[in-house]
C-alpha cells in the first residue's frame, strides 16, 4: 500500500495527506492562557484553558449551536457569528482586555499552507456557505474577530480533530505518535520524518512533522474496489457525497448501520431472513450504528433484546433463528471495520519504527462499540509484529487538543521557529 499523494487531487493515487506544520509536540514548558474554537458540526465549542509546565490547571467550555441559515448562507456571516460567540464567552468569563492565542479546530477538508493558514477545499456535513471554498479560514475568522473592540484574540493555529487527538494523546503519553478518529467518519494523523516528504517546497529545518493522512478518502480512485461489495455500493449511492470518502464508508459510524441493514435486506429478499417480505429494511437510515454496537454488546453477554427489537421495528415476520442471523451479520461488519483500520495502523507502526508507539483514538464508534478495541489490539499485533503499541482513548482532542496546539505554536513563535513554510500537497515515499 502506498502512503503517497497524487499530482491530481481530484484523482488521487492513494492517500491524501496534508502537512500540519506542527514539527514538535509538547515539551513541558508550555505556560499561559489559551482559547480554542472547535467547529465541525451544527454545534461548536469555545474553550478557555490555563497551562502550567505543560499541564492543564484550569478548563472552561461553552457550547453554541450554528443556525441552519448561517450554515447555508454567506461565509462572512458564519465567521461573524463565531466571533460573536467568542465575544459572549470572554465577557461571561470576565476575560476581556487580555490577549489570547486561539487554536481553531476546523474539521472540514482543507489544504494547509502553514500552521495558521488553512484553505477550505469543500464544505461537508450540513455546511455550504458561499464565499469560503478556496479561502483561508483563519484569515476569515481573524477578520471577524478584529471587527470587535472587546476581543484581543489572534488565531495562531488551525487543525482538524485527528491532529488534535494526536496532540492530546501526546499530553497523556509522550510516546504517542499516531492519532485516529473513529466516529461518524474516520481519519488518522502520524509523525513523519521530513526527509521522506517528497513534495515540500521551501526550507524545512525540522526533522519530523505531523501529517494529516485524510484516510477517509482512501480508495476514491478505485484501488479498494477489490473489497467493495454490493452492499457498499448501495450505501455509497444513498450517501450525501457519492463516490467519495470510500474508506470511511466501509465502517464509519455514519454508515455501519446502513451497511448492516443492506446485508439484512438482501438476506430477506433471498429468503434467508424472516418468513417473507422485507418490511422496513429497504428504508435508508432505519437501522443505526448504535443498534449494531448494542447487538454486539448483548452477544458478548448472551443477550438478544436489541436484535429482537430490530426485527420487530423492521416489521418482519421472524423466528428465533433469525436472531442468530442478525448477531452474525453485526459481527461481520464490525470485524471488517476493525480489520481495515488495523491494517493501516500496522503499516504506520512499521513505517515509523519507534521502540514503542501509543495510538491515541477518539470518536463515538471507538468509545461505544464493545468489540472494536479488543479486535484492533489483536489485529494490529498480527499486522505489525515486533512493534509494541498501546491504544489509548484521548477524549476531546478536537477541543483541548486545539488549545494545546495553540500553546505549541506560541512556544515555537517565541523561540523563533517558523510555522509559515510554503508547501504543496504532501507526498511521502513508499
């Protein structure tokens, strides 16, 4: 498997990767007050943290909702709203008049030109604001902030939730070198040797750099079609962005429930499930990933209440033996998801060749699915023999991780390190 980037971003040869421009993790000297803004969905958060000797000594957070009209309206209005919420936050916390550096988690596809420049490639999820694609999200947020006299805030870092998870993992364990999101979607970030980054223009005195893999799009060019099934095709065709984010559609929390449902639908049509008819199995979204996780949990405990409920809600005529079919299919789709992620983790562990690597993971699928962690521990060990590792949950990498990145950026700036090297899309050697 090639961990490289193609010349044509619309038809990548394999994994799309981005330089995060974070050359160092925490060194224990970080001190001061920092803000973080975490935007990735209809709700977002503002955080205030105080660090002393690289450790959190105070944390505060407020939650805000982005109205639909702002998610679909002019981009300037969206960023003005974010600045308004920042203003409300600092006033509520009596923080006005103080200068803050802010880490901005912006969980949308972007190309980073530096640690504080992130060009939006495309909106996803429920956002489609005009005038932002192709623009620097940091510049737009800074512009909105500087319109307000009561804010003395500068955005000094932009990142996605996977990068934040890796940094948060390094806060918990200094051996952390790989961060993974396993939630609605999936992605990874790891530490790469700069000498192995082929397409990086400009000076690069650093020895290592955090790289955002963007592995959710792995396979968009067809290289994973050999594992693609009729059920994957059905899930893809019903998705918001057809023929994209191929890899995460094989197991992501947004899709696993429908993948499970599509398999059951085929079994019902072929007379292998129920007594005839498909009930509501043909309805997109009628079964969620939560159902799959719960069926797996109950299977481990010798229970089957959720499997019964799923058959009843699907309005099928069923028999007791059908419960075993549901449990078996739930186990299959779960195992495949763990297998695919473990393969990539195994490749990265071998690539980094560290004496020990802690893998930081966050996301609802990892937190709530009972078999994902034990399966990954078993499979990664098979795929990367001789490479010791630990899996560690790093909760809130998108929030506290952003504040930590702001602190790292502040330290780098004070020490005279540059975070503004011009780059093209990152490519790494085989």
